[in-house]
């Protein structure tokens, strides 16, 4: 029974759902990090090798199918971002075909360059869903659709849900959906919220984790405050955990590292590497070689993450920081081949990440309280047992550094994984913090949105697409409930 449980845990798969311009831009950076495996033959059609079973082929990379296609769905109301991602995938395939061809470059046939093998692309054509008109940076237009098209057969929502159904049926053990979107734009906030609600209705027992990018607090668009509270309240009701990246904090962290910020590309790169450090598999290959594998050596499991960082249903807001996205520029210990160096660096990595994480509220001068957290330590060292005293020491250091609440001592966890997520092969640390900082941000945004709502500013843009005052009142009530719940938990 234990061996069967271990095998089932290895077969757990999740679907990546990228919605809107922001979600697809981050996804474009994300899918350039993992190395796609070579497509494997069908074990039932390959009569020469009858010793392999279907399980040997199913236990491949958690991010890719048996045919080498990524387990992702790209949804957008405009084709420009998705077209750029697909074009980049085609160019990678062209360069791969050129390197694999036997004749030199000047003797390569022209047809081989102009007609690449589309079977080698990592993105599946049926999982690319888009339209040719946007959503006007309006949550109501993205949620209800233009001209109040709520769910016709040809709508963007129906096509996206059909792609989710096909991907879920391809999984050996479908554990949930990882939804990436923005809280500001019309497609990311509105359509992302709608897809999250529909997926919760169709798969009530599966996990939903949303990774959202919050706009600058000063406001990027006239409707950004409305969109933020409407999208955040919808995700709060339907998702199991909500990871939020604030543009203000990401830009400040990159500025402290001296990274030139010529647009959103450096910020998207930092967010994608941070997310990859969280969900990257602990082993390069997913084949089951030992039935006595330890639980902390398995791939990313969504339910375990939710149980560690969001055990309370009303406290779902999570901050995510990683040394893969914010690497140290000057390293004194470049040699990471010994386990002792890795252990000594754990405390140094915590101090490094704490430089970018705000620990005090500037207005009230009070320290933010941490309800729960999860630390993921990745090392390239194989067959290494991490001692329990080192894990307890790291947990105590993080709890002291970020002022963890004294009543919650059982849900904070430390995951020690083998297989680094860094391209340089360096050990990385990922911090998932459930603190009172994000509720304060939502409270300030809700106050600004309340002022606009009371004077009737821009409400007609939402009414024309089917939104009502009830939607705003429910959003304000949800934000107030989040703030009150975190205030009670921080006592």
C-alpha cells in the first residue's frame, strides 16, 4: 500500500492556465526555463520493446506530456502576446532542426528551414485560445464578455474550459489548476476570475492556486482599483491559495539589485523564475526507481502547499520570494559541491531575501505578522539526507525573522528538495509567506475604490456589460472580511 501511494504521488499532474497579456508574458518566460524531454514512443505500438509499461512513460516530466507537449493553456482576448510566444517556440525548433541536421548550414535544404516539424513544438495548437478584440481594461467586460455574452458555444470562456477538460483527461492523476493572471487588465482580472469560478464549479474537489500580479498602488489605469478588488474578491471565494506579486515590491527589489527596468520584461523574468523555483520537480527525471522514496523527495504537490501556507480558508494571500529570481551578485562561496557549504548558506539566503521583504508598516510603524510560511531549499547534491536539527534551526530562524504568530507552530514547513532550479546549478531557497502585508495593500486599494464608487466614477463602464452594484458590494464585503480575519489571526 505504501508503494502504491508513492507511485500515485509521482503521477500527480497540474495544468498551467495563462490568462491575459500579463499571464502569457510571464508564461513565456517560465516555459523557457524547463528543458522539454524528447517525445517518447507509444509503448503499446512499439512491439520491439515490450518490457516497458505505460507507467514508465507516464512518469515523465511533470510539466510535459508523453509527446513532449507542455501542460499549459494560453488564453487571451488579443493574439499579439500569444503569437509572439508561438513564434519564439518555432524559432527554437528551427535552430534545433539545424543543429540536428547532418549536412553543414550552407548545404541545408531550404524546405527544412521554412517548414519546421511542428510536432516538436512544446505548445499544443488546441490549447491556444484567443480572440481578435480586447476587453478594454474592464473587469465586467472580461467576466461577462462583450455584449453580455455569458457562455455561448463559441465564446472564449467555453473554448478555454474545453481545453481545460482535454488537458485534465490527459493527466494520469489531475490534482488541480495553476492560474496565472493580472489583477488590473480586463482579460486578466475579468476573464481570469470567470475561468477560476467555472473551474471550481466543474472540478470542485481539485485544487486551484492563482498567481496574480497586482498593479502599482498609485494606479496604472483609471479602472485599476475597481478591477483589483473585483478580481481579488472572486479569487478569494473560489481559489485555495492566491499568490500575489506587487509591482511596487518587485520593481523595488530589482532596483536594489541594480537591474535596469526598461519595461516589464525584467519584472516578468523575476516572477517567472520565482514561480519555477516553487513548482520545479525535485528530480530531473520522474521515473520511479525506488518504492521507499521519502515524501520530501516528490514533485510539487498543490494540496501540501495549500495546507502549509493557507490552512485557514479566509487567509489565502501568499507572498513568494526566491533566490532564483533575486540572486546574490557577489558570492563568497562559489563552490557548492559539498553539503557543508549548502548548510552554512541557508541562514545567509534568509538574510539575503529579507533585504527585499518589507517587515514594517510605514504608516503605523508596526511589524507585519506572519500567519504561516513554507521554505523550499533546493540543492544539486544527490542522495543526501538533511538532518532534522538543521531543518528545525532554519524554521526557527525564518519564524523569528518575519515575526511568526506564536499560536501557529504546526503548519509552517521546510521542504528539502534535490535538484536545483537554477541554471548555474546553485542551491536556491524559496519563501512562501502568509503575512498581514497583503491585506493592508488590499485595504488601501479598497478605500480608494470606495471613494470612486460613492461618487459614481466610471460605474457606467461596468453597467453596460452586465455588472451591478451587488458585485461591488460583495467585493467590498469580501475585502473587509479578509482584513478582519488577518487582524484577528495576528493577535
